[in-house]
C-alpha cells in the first residue's frame, strides 16, 4: 500500500492517451508486418518435401517394429502398406 501511495497516478485522459498510442502502434506497425511477412512466405519461400525414393539408411532406423500389422510401415505411408499387404497375400 505504501508503494502505491508513493507512485504517481495518471489521469484518465493520460491513461486513455497511452492506450490509444498502443492501439495505433498495433494497427500501423504490427499488423502490416504480419501481413507482409505472410505474403513473403506465401510467394517467395519454398516448402521442401521429403524425397520418398532413395532415402538414406539413417532416416529409416527403427529399434523395434510398429505395433500394427505392417510393423515396418509408417502409419500413413500408403505405398508401404500396399506393398506389405501384397507380400502377405
């Protein structure tokens, strides 16, 4: 309580002025930066995908099989699942 008594108090007008300063900073600085950064990422950044064929051995290391019927296949690897099921038939 003593700390509050020693600190300066601002008027409502000063508080509103400070609030609107940060609202303006948000709308005139932060939002354009976000929009420009999203546009740059959309138009200029390339999204690399993992190469499916000729994967190095170190990328396929497993210490144990997965718990489903085709234990060597990733859960959503449809090519591997088809191959595994064809081998079982």
